[in-house]
C-alpha cells in the first residue's frame, strides 16, 4: 500500500486517493482544428514508462483536490508531490 | 519429440520415468531468423507453433527474457470463456475456445482443459440488464450462454450465498457451460514442446534491448545475448508492450497495471464450476489440488513491479466472505501480482505496426489467458501473410484514430 503525501492534508493511506493517470496532458485549445491522429494522441495515447512517471492523484476521501506525483513504476517509490498547475520538478538524482 | 501415448508412458514407467528426453531444446541463438517472437509466454509460444504448423515457417526464434511462461502465463487465474458482447470479440474468443477444445490432442500434451462452466453473477438491476443483453448477443453469435435465476444457480453452486439480505444480493447469472479452466503452465510447456518439435528455437534468458530498423523496416533485434537479424519481429510481451513499442518509436494507448490473485490452502471439492462477480468483485475456481484460485481487481496505478496494494485483496476477500460464508475461515497460502497491459476499450491490439515487418500482439489487459491459442493463431496468420486475418482485422492500433473501438469493459469482468 502506498503512503501518499497530499500537498494540503499531509501523509495519508492510499485508500483515501484515486489515481487519475498521466499528468500534464493538456487539452488542445481548438480541437476542431486537429486531425484524427492528433485527437487520438490527446485522447488515448499515453506514456507508460518503466521507471519515473508523472501522474495525477485525487484525494477523494479527504480534501478532494487534484495534485501530481512523480512515482517510480518499478519500485512504487514516490519521488515528488506537487500541486496541479505547477511544472514537474527537475529530479536530477537517480530514482532507485 | 517423443510422443506421449499409453504405450510410451507405460514403457517409461518401467524405468521410473527417468529416461524421458528433454521436452524442448535449449539452443544458442543463430545469427538470423525469418521471424523473431519477443516473449515466451503462452501467446508467443502459440504464435511460433502456429507459424510452423499452419504456415510452414520454421526458421523462427522465441526470445524470452526470463523463463518460459514465467510472466502472466504463470500468474493468471486460468479461466477460459468466450462470452464477449460485440461480434468482433465473440469471433476472436470463440475461435480460441474452439481451439482449446482440441488443444490437448493437437499438441499431444495434456493442458487439462476442463469445461466445467463459467458463471457470471449479477447483483443489480443494471447488471441484470447488461448481462442478459450480452447473453442474447452471445447466442446470436453461436456462443453458448444461458440465463440462470437464483434457484438455478443454487443447483449448480450450493455453497453460494443467495440470501436476499446481502448488501448486493445475487439476482441471477449468465452461464457458459463450455467455459472452464486449463492448466496454465501446461499450456506454455505444451506449445513450447510442439513448436520446438517443428524446428522453432526457444531461447530463454535472452532479453530484447532494442529493435533495429533501417529505412522504416525492421532488420533485427538487439538482445542481452547479442544482435540477431530477422525479417519480421512479433512483439508478444504482455505488460511490457509499451516498453517494446517505444524501442521502435511507437506510442500505444496502453497502460500497465498490477493484477493480483491468490490461492487458499487445499480443501476437499466444494466448487465444480467457475464463479465470477464483477460487481462486488471476486472470481474463483477450485484447482485439481483443491486450492481455491481467487482473482482480484486491477490496482489503479501504473506499475511494472509485479505486486499490488494490500487493500485490493482485502476488498476481494470481503466479497468472497459475503458470497461464500462457508469459506470465511479458509486460510490463504500465497498471493502474487502480474503486470497487465490495459487498452482504453478493454480489447487487444493484434496487427501490423507503423514499421514494416513489425507486428504487435498485446493490450489483452486482465483477460488474455483464455485467448492463448486463438491469439497465437491469428497473430501467426498476420505475420505469415503480412496482413490480418478477418478475425483480428478489427483489432488494429488504428482503431483509436478511426474511433472504431471495441468496448468490452462489461465482458472483461475485472474492474479497471
């Protein structure tokens, strides 16, 4: 089970949260001007790295706010937590 | 390959079964092959077998980074069924089920396929409506399916709690009598043995680290045991589909999640069918050894760690105790996780990739085991003819661009 530090509420059990998938996917400003491939890329195509992954979580059984997490998908270790809208922190150190 | 028969088994019994030859060779990789299959699980080995058997292509290598069938082939709950909603899926899974029905004889290897029936329980009115619709769709597609009222369920599975006082009472079920279970390891071993006998090289402890391309065409792979040339490469790597595709610069709509399962201590026979509940979420069958094999839901986050979070199996156990109070004091022996590659529409991607000579069979998500022979059969066709078979033609990567999705979240049965 993960221990996730909500930027507003502090460290809580994973059961209070839901994972919302890859972070930093920006909805295109003018979808009607995209071709099908670009729309499919926004809608369906996702990174699925073995290693560091920036993902969204929501504190559903707490403050109900969304935030971002950088987590290693091979060790489940959480490397950074930051608020929605903030840029991903630059993590220079190796993750493991 | 030394064939198994009554006489060969009897003759070897005289020497206490110490003189059987190895079931497959362990060759050094050759410098080049016509076809390389990346991934030595059930689907990859089945692909190699049908390439040799159906298409006469025997200059084939199966590269496996670990040991045969050590990934999801060893980690599933062994359930086989074909009761999917849409015509495309019904054709694919039913083709596979028909292959299962003759598989032990075809491979000369007992995969212990047991058609004990698969029952999908309904707990809400919405559940009942969706399931009855799916059941009728199945019958129109020639897939056997019956609707069971609670009284019918009681006759098939007396230990199931059918009390109306449950939080989510059992309101009925669909039943596919031709569904059942098979011995997962035997499926990998049987396909490996039969493919090897036809000349396929099975190379274990050989991880693919790169896909070599030249002018938009695949020319080979880099591995931990050196580069190997190939005219065609098929990726059948389950949870690692995205990792392999990325080596060729291809982005997939797939996300890799842990899917957990566990087994109980062995007990006397109490369950002679497969029970699945997708609404309150548990599914189980009893193995020939007497252990109950129990599946959970997929964890919500991406992972390659082959383990999940404890609260997922806690919820699964709660559902088990609710549905089977008689199992409430059963002890669990072990639990594990596998990494499943989930597509947005809960259907697989089987077909050509944007790089010439590169093919992908993945995205089976939480339910690939049941499709093992059919998946290998259509993928072998696709590789041999450089074009999909009509059965897998709808299951392209392109469907996420055209919008022709094949949404099977209801039939997939595992919540994700």
